[in-house]
């Protein structure tokens, strides 16, 4: 035996080769876990490895065997070695696992780079014994759990890379990520390492027989399953059931968390009415994600720009894997509402900005304001800052982030994917359709209301602004188009990519080979006219949130926002500043700042302009408390009535939220109290 790495030290950054009696350096973020015997090396998937200097590396000769015990947390992005010592494909060898979980022995032999690959895949989160053998007579053979799994019979003698260091767990150089989907994404090589546990690595200077390989497998019985835990995207403590926005450090897994520089908090919005969340997490580059009671995730996307000459790929926050240009903060937080602000730059995976202004030096930026109320509905206000509005851009697409272990089919029902409606009350529900894959399957004319069904009681709802004007497709008003058809992926009937979320490698797009990593699918894309434009900005607004209602019951919500009933102030001490759809609130002002008197007003609700959950902002109310009467009946603070304050340098504004549903006139009285 030439080398035997047992990894039984259990700590530190060196490990002893039990056969060669040499100490080797361990690099990167690493830990030790229970192995098949003693401890094993737990690799993080990004940085971990062992280095043996070239001068001390074992010399296999014309015949050799490599064997190891491995337990995979996730399949690597491309070929990743258990052991390697090679110089490209000119010399040396690699024995490892590929992006599909296949075991391979690669060797420079007879002047060629030859690859012997198993036909079967390794399981995830289970121990497996793997081995690779070579001699000039029997050729190259790979084994899984003692059984022959692949064979190749090259001719010639091996050429070794004797001036290159031997590595365990990672490659010598950046490698292409396999199964990238578009735009030559595989052309950009990336660093990655083994993700899981490696133990009992042995190199022999002879070709073990198949019987000896089987015996080596049978001689070891792992005492327990590997110490690998299923990974799930975090949404905060499950037992928090009060409304509000909270800074919280969301942890994913030790290996991924260790990569981040700094411990800046994420933001979680929780609700009292249901165990649902709105999550702004660095693992999605802070893109806001709604989370159902079944822990199924959903986002309405983010500002996306087309490729620029310097920005590689589509320019979007999805490409900002390390959240370099993305941050989130809480602007307001009270019992009545929360306002969360997200600023991000739509950059390429090479971190170049899109459409940089040659005069000012500014590239594109995006701002989002999420004004969230206790009923689980928020206004999403998106502002795109740019000097170039002519090039392609996208504002809203229904994306479902998936946990490791989830496939699109686990979240979406092929027969009932989404339901849509328009302001006329027309509705339709769609499943997946056969045909050529496309993002442009139609729904119904002027569709602006949508539910995506995520196998949950509470599902994400979206209401688009239906104002006149040209949308991003050059058409008038709102549109909802579906992604459907065949041929998206050989492993799912739906679109499926694992280049986002959580991914740290700079991938443009990649088709998963298994549900081993966080991934995402998408169901539809939405278009609407701009709410507001300036010389260097464009703003769009939409409602988003969670609902347990069917699509037929959502028209009143849409009408209350897009066709708000007229409000008439009956108190001379207050002025009416109108309905602000960007806040989903009526705005009034106290004439004598900080000294409010009784405020009375009437809301002319009707069938075409219903009132659904009244929200109001009373400017300069001050810090006085408030009591409410609705149609002359008192409403107690609690589930149906909440208030809070928005602090400004000039004073304090009162924020009020009242749960109500009315299609007849409503009389409201606000009386100051305390203060």
C-alpha cells in the first residue's frame, strides 16, 4: 500500500498518511465527522481539500488501485476528485465523482486522456465504497460497493504528473460546471470541492482483483448513517406568530454560512393570521420570498436587464451570488404595517454593471419598497434607475425556489399550476400543456390577478396595475404569460435550474441532474404599464401576498386597490391628500401638527369600488393614541384594528389598519387618546 489517509485525528489542519507516515496539510473550511472507522474529513463543497507535495506523492507505477469511502451531501458541479494528481489531460489521473453522481477513473494512458465512468449513480447522504483499478492487461475498472460499475480497456502505459501536487477533495484548477444550460455558461470555469464526507482513502501499487475489492467493501460496516443533515432554506423560528418585520440572522448550513464575510442580518416578516412569511435572505441575494405554511417558497422576481457588452449574461440580482450590491433594511415597523426596503444592482455573473452611463459613470440600480399589512398583502413598488430604457428589461416573473430534495413536481401540480383573472371577473385555471417549450403561453385577455398553487393552503397572490399605457412587450395594459411545453429538462416536466438560489459559483443557468441543491422553477411572467417615469427612472407597482381564497374571490381586493372608493373628510382640522396605491392607503393630514382632534370621514364603498381592509396615513398626528368607531360601533385594538407611527424629523404620522370588507358606504371616526 502506497498511501492510507484515515482522517482519524478528529481536529486540526494536518492528517497522517498511515502507510507513508507523512503529515499532510488540510486546506479550506473543514471539519471532522464520524466516519466508517474513526472520523472522516467533512468537506464543504467550496474550499476543502488535502495537499500532498509532488515530491512526496506516491508513485503508482504501471498498475494501481484507489479506493475510498464517501458520503455525498450534494453532487459536485463537475468532475471532483476523491484523489487526483494531474496536469490537465496531458498527464496524471483523477478518481472521483461527477455532477450526476457517477464514479470515474480518468487517466493519461497511451498518449490519450481516457475516462472510465460508472453507469450507476451514487446515492446522496449514504455511505458508499468506491474503487478504481488499472493495469495494462485488464484495463480500467470502477467499482461501487464492491460491484463492478464500469470498465474501459485502453492500450498503452500511464503517464503520471510527477511534478504536480496530489490533492484530495478538490481539483487543481477551476473547472467547468457541467450541464450549464445557455449562452456558453460552461465556458466560465469555477472552483468547487467535494461536498460530503471522505474517509479511508487508499492507494495501492497493484491492481486489486474484483474479489479483493468486494472483500474491502464487506470488511467495513459503517456504524451509523453519515452525519449529514438535510439542508433547507431558512425562514426563521416557526413559533413566531405575531405581525412585524424582524432583523434575524438566518442560517442555512455550517459550510455555506462560513463563507460569508460579516454577519449582517436578514429580514423576516411574520404574520399572526397564518404561519406564512415574507423573507429577505442573503441566500437569494435578499430577493423577497413568500413562504407558505408548508415551507414552499415563492418570489415575484426582481429587476432584470438584458446582457450588456461588459455584463456577462442577464444582469440581475440573481447573478450577484455574494450580495455584493444588495442590501435590505426595515423602514417602518408597527402593529399596523411594516415597510421593507431592498436596494440591488442588476449585474452580470462577472459583477459588471449593465448600461453604464458614459457621462455619470452610474450603471443600473433597482429599489423595491414593500409595504406590508397584517392581512398578508403587500404593495411592491419597484424603481428601475437607468440611462437606457430601450434595451430589454423584466420586472415580474413567478419563481418558486426549491429546497434540496424538492423537484418542481413536489410543489406544482401539472393539472393545476396557476389561476388568473381580470378586472371583468373572468377567470381560468391552467395546468401544464404539451408542445414546444415557451415562456409565452397565453392566459386570458387583460389578466392582472394570479394565484400560483403550491400544494399549500395559503398560496401566493399577485395583482398587477392595470392602467393604460404600453407594457414591456409594447402592448397595452397588463398581461400574464405562462411557461409551459416540453423539453425544459430531462429530469423534470417543468423549467428547472439550480444556478440560484444559494449557489456561490458564477453560473448563468444550469439544469439540475438531481434534487441535491437549492433550485428553482418558474411558472409565468407578468407585464404592465409603468406607474411613473422620469428621465432616469421607471416605477411599477403591484400587490403581492398570501391567500387561502380561490381566484374568484380576489376581485374585491383588486378593485379596492385599483378602483378605491371615494373618501370624504367631514372634519375641518384635516385635509384629504387622496389615495396612494404605492402604500395601499388613504393619506390625510392634520392641519394643526401634533395636536389632533376628532377625525370623521365617509368611504363611498360599492360593488365596483369595494373597501377591503382600510389603511390610512394621517400626517402630523403626533404621538397621541387613537380609538376607532366603524359605522358608529367601537373596534377594539387587536385582530381587527391596529395602529402605529411613522417617525419623521418633522413629526410623527399615524398609521391605521382596520380589517373590513364593505360594498356599502362606511363611516369612520378616529378620536385621539393619551399622547
